[in-house]
């Protein structure tokens, strides 16, 4: 696997939308910038990149195979189909953890709509893929507001990743929507490395170098 051009990387990016009716959905503030920066850095490293992206307002990176999706379920179907052929999975997407039990085909009039909505969990794509991994390197992201490193380490273990990128959200210059970020890359053996604050492009370049599968 030392030849960069032989590495196939599957990257997810952006938010998902879980529609309640045609005009209302549950989502999150992800803009996809970190995932797109990773896709660009992976292409620059000579990798072949499949990019599964939720709704974002970003220019399609050159030389990637882009699969636009909306919901967590759609994202899962693409990742599920592409996973076996990939060498590296990077789940940078902010996948919605919940979706409404009922999705109405017609707009619900506000006077008639129920004021409470019942939600159910979406499938955990990262955990499901990590359980199935053979030769793949599996990289997760952890969006945390507090106890960032400890929560990310617990997540790495619970989901069975090889690496997790701990990401503090809710701070100026980091997390959702920002052009810059600071992250901690944590390995399954417990070692870690802080990267940034710097641009998401620079962080992406360093992450791609660090997670490159070693020659076998
Ligand atoms: N993820 C996923 N499928 C989901 C939810 C999250 O694959 N249904 C992935 C994300 O892409 C990310 C990692 O799991 O790589 C962690 O996501 P995060 O939102 O930080 O954590 P959750 O697993 O959602 O847990 P919690 O919300 O309790 O912190």
C-alpha cells in the first residue's frame, strides 16, 4: 500500500437532513468544509477519492467521485456500497443521530401539526463499517463541546476506529463553518497529536499524511 495512487479513500462530509415534511427538517450547522478539505488533500496526495456529501454550498473538488445525499439513511447506503473497495474511510460528516418516526408527504399546516415530534435513532454508519472492516483504516470525527479528549477517546473505543479526530465545537475559529480549526488526532493505541489552530486545508493535509496506511 506504499504506492499513493493505489489508495482508495471514502470520505463523508457535511450535514444530513432528516425531513419532517417537505418544508421542515432536523439538521446541524455543518458546512462540509473539513470533509471537502480532506477530499482535496487526499486527491493532492494521489489518492482516489469517493466523496459522499450531505447538502453543502461548496464547489465540487476536482478529481473526486461525488455522491450527493440528503439523509443519514442515504449516506449509509452509499458508504455501505463503497466501503469494501476502499482502503481508508474518513467519516467527517455530521450525521444526524435522529430522524422523525413519521415523515409527512404533505406540508403540515401549523395550526393542525402536532407540537411534539417523535424521533428514532439513525444507523451509526461509522460503527457499522468499523465492525465490518477487513484491511481498511477507519477514521472517525468526534464533535464535542466539553471533555473533548476524554469523550473522543471513549468514542474511538466504542466505535472501533483506528483513529479519531477530536474537534471542539462552539468555539471561535474552530468547528462548524469556520475556515480554521484545531483538532487532536488520537490513535487506537492511545497516542495523540494536536494540530492547529490553522486552516482546515492545512489540517487536512497533515491528517492525510498521518493516517496514510503503511506499506504491507
Ligand atoms: N456518525 C455516524 N453515524 C451516525 C452518527 C455519527 O457515522 N448516525 C459518525 C460521525 O460521522 C463521526 C462520529 O460518528 O465520525 C462521531 O460523531 P459525533 O456526532 O461526534 O458522535 P455521536 O456518535 O453522534 O455521539 P454523541 O452525539 O452522543 O456525542
